């Protein structure tokens, strides 16, 4: 039988620098909580990844995921704010 906990899904949050460091720190804390919640419910290991705020960072993470044998996918969440 395959031990699915050997496989990883990365939890990736996107945001923007315009929100400021305090907000990005809070977004990271919230993202860690969400990833932990998924980790308790899914048969694979969910790994929190740092907040991504640039195109280059997103591209680098995707390349890293593609070259990591145990990474089988990404869960993505876009932090955004709308006063509407």
C-alpha cells in the first residue's frame, strides 16, 4: 500500500507588496492555519510555502514544485482586499 503522507501538496498564497509588511505577516499566519487545516483532512502532506508577491517568485516556486519528486500539486489562494 502507498503511504500517501510521503506525498506533498504545497499551499501557496499570492498577495501584493502594496498591502505592507504588517498585512503580509498576518496573511502568512492565516495561510499557515489554513494549510494545517488541510493537512488534518487530506491523505497527503500539505506544506505551507511563504507568501508570493512577484511574478519571479511565483515562477521560481513552480519550477521548484516541478523538480521536487514528492510534490504532486499546488493549492493556491490569492489574498486580496476589496472594499466593495
